[in-house]
């Protein structure tokens, strides 16, 4: 089963949102639809970025997971730059 990553930038929190809840919300949204392998938050070019790695049967399924992750995080914070990639060998390619 292919491994995928969904990644999105996270900005200002919505009023009343707990910063500690953003990454777990992303992982939980993916976990509801797929097997989650890992999740992380990092800084890329000065912007906070959430990444969730998961398995899915096909690209269409991966995009559904990515949409769910985006929706969950967008309820808590401003988001942009959604990317979905698929692992092929030892490299990640757009899905």
C-alpha cells in the first residue's frame, strides 16, 4: 500500500483555539480515514508546517484524507499551501 504525505502551512489561530490541539486534530482527521504512520510540525521558510504521513490505496483516497486534514486544521487556524505527495522508492512525488 503506498505511503502518502499531506502537508500544509499553519498561520494565525482562530479565536479560542488551543495551539496544542492543531497537530492532534490533523492526525485524528487522517486516522479516521487511513492508517497514520507519523505526524510532525516543523518550520519551512519561516512558516509553521504540519505534515501527516499515512497509507492509502490510491491517489483519490489520499486526496480525501488530505481534504479531511485541511478541514480539521482550518477550523483551528489559518491554512494555506496544501500539498499531497506519494512515496515512490526513496523520493516523494506529487500525488
